[in-house]
C-alpha cells in the first residue's frame, strides 16, 4: 500500500552541523563520489520515512525517538 508524503523534515542545527562535518571529512579523505553517496543516502532515508514513519524501531531509552541505521557507520535519529 502506497502512503502519501505528508511528513515534513526539520533538521536540527546539530544535525546540519554534523552533515557539514561529514561532508568535509569525506572531501578531505575520499572523493566527491562518496559525498554524493552520503547525501543520496540521506535523501533515500527521508523518502522512506516520509512514506513509512514507523519503518525503524523505537528507542527503548527515549519514547517517540526512532533510530535508522543507514550504514555500518551512519545512523539517524528521528521522531514523528
């Protein structure tokens, strides 16, 4: 069943700073291809959660917070 995209993402200032830091690290140690892959991964995450807000498990420590493991080294926390 296809659900509509009725969720809007609002990134915290800390999340935006982390994304910029990751981008800088990737550009310093890798190539622009890895930067593009990083942002594509984040975009895929946004689309998936927009369609299926309960896709990832809820934290046992904080109610209404969910953790999405996007890769072996990248996780995103969100609430709806």
